[in-house]
C-alpha cells in the first residue's frame, strides 16, 4: 500500500484539515450573523470553496482511491502526488481569490480544477465499479452525477470572469445546484446504496427499489434545477415532491437491509443512516419554503439567517456525517494495509483501530445532529424574538458548542488511529 504524499491517507488527512478549518470559519460566520456582525463576503467565499473543494471533494477522492486500492490485489500501489498537489493548489487558489477578491486567481484555480476532472472521475468510478451492486443503470446514475460536477466547473468559470453579466443570476443558480444537487447529493446517496450493503454484509433488501432510486432521483433532481433556473415554484414543488418520495423509498430500503443484517452498529452505519435522515428532513423543509413563497407576501418571513441555517444544517447533517462515516470505515483497513505487510497479521491491529473509530459514537452522532438542528431552531426563533434575545444567544452558543465538540471528537480519533502503531510483531512496511 502506497504511503506518503499522494497516498490515500494524505488525501484524507488534508481533506479533513481543510474541512475542519473552513467549517470553523463558517461557524464563526453564523455566530457573527446572530451577533449582528457577519463576516465579509470574501471570507464567506473562502469558507464555501474551502469546504467544497479542499474538504469534501478531496475527501471523496481519497476515499475512492482507498477503496480501489483495498479492493485490488496485494502489492505496491502508486501514489498520486500530482493530483494531490494540484487539488490543494486549486483549493488555495480559490481561497486566495476569495480573500483578495481577485477573480483572476479564482479563474486560474477553476481551470486547474477542471483539468483534474478526468483523473478524479476515473478514480471515483473505478472504486464504485468494485462494488457488488454495480449495474449499467448505476453507471448511468453516476454519469449524471459527474456531469453535474463538470457543469458546475464550467459555469463557475463563467461567473468568475463575469463573461455574461446579464445572465449572472441564472449562471449562479446553475453553478450551485449542478455541484450541490447533482454531484454531491446524488453522488452521496448513490454511494450509500452501494456501500451500506457491504458494511452490513447483506445484499440490498430490494434491488427493484434500488433501481427505481437510480432512475427517478436524477430525473427529479433535473426537474428541481429546471425549476430553480426558470424561477418556477410549481416545477420546484412537483420535482421536489418526487425527490422526497424517492428518498423515502431509498431510506426504507437501506433500513430494511440494515435490519435484516441484525442491526449491526458502528460509527460508519450510524453516521450514514443519520445523514440520510437529515437529507429527508432538509428536503421536506425545502418544500415548505417553496409553499411559503406561493403566498404574497409569504406566510412566514424568510431572511438571510434562515437561509444560512437551512444550508448549514444540510451540509453538517448530511454531507459532514457522510464524510465522517466514510472516514470511520476507511481509515482502519487503510492504515493496517500500509503498516503490516503480512495480511494474516493485520486482523488484531485493524480491530484495535476500528475500536478507536467506534468510540463515543453515540455522542459523536448526537452532537452533530442536535447541533445542526439547533441552528434551525435559532433561525425559527427570530420569527418571534429579536436577535438580542437571550434565548437566541443561548441557543446559538449551545448549538455551536455541540458542533465544535463533534469536530474535536472526530479530530482526536483521527489523531489516535494515525498515531497508533501495531503492538504485535508484524512485518511492518
């Protein structure tokens, strides 16, 4: 197993570092809004691109390379130094462009990231093909997901250079939703459908439902994007309703698979199932927002704080939990394979690492879940209370405190597993 710069472990550690630092910046931004002093727009852009590119995209790439290497035959693995360095340079370029408010840096970083699209997509598709549930329909599903990533990169480049200023609003909506909805959301849900049966060592409870999800989820996501671009609330509500129904079917299917396997518990399964639950909650809230807009004026006022709370709860409750679940399942076998040459002697060491990753799992899931929901509660309190209210201030700091505790627990466990060395006489690499 390859080690060092460009190894799967380097992608995962660097990705978590980006996600941790930029998420802390985002939590500070939320606290600033409540206190009446939001962060400058440049720092908000740094937060967003740091989380998405340096954090989530790098973690997904690292997990894909790790899955591919672990599924392949034993032997020396090649590192991906150029991909690793280029991805982090692109993230730094976006950060510099946001900090300096220089669109040239952002455009250069976007071109660099676009050049990485093929190797990133190839690694992710190779890892997904190794799953037993791979079918031509799943290939089509992930093809649409990666098309969303490519489209988001193209539209982002148009926005950075302001080539079409009159189309700025439509380009921005397309850029955001192609990346967030088609790539991140569809890609994560599809990966859950493939990964959870492997984690519980049982086939998917209903392959027919899985196929329906692979067909209907991209169609409803495309309908949602169409509704957003056309500013048509009825289209958004129709497509969003289908999206919600398909997610419910997917969730029931995965829960039945997990139940049929004897309800095995681990940090990975806990986070993945909770993440899907959060996606259902946020989809329902999104539909409620759409219904609210149909009234003129809206029945419930909807401002910046509500939008920030909604988006951050979706990121924290769904995407962050999905990534932590992926790290929980990937790090133990990855470290065992890189540190012990003899496959037969890896078992006890891997079990030790798994025990570390499964520590505090109830508290780990609870802190991120209640911390995320606390942001929604804080935003909803503003309908009846001023921002200076002690209820809003207390709710804000309790929620942010739980989220900070979650980040601390995960970071400590990552440090523990990477620092834990084999205690037996294995043939270390």
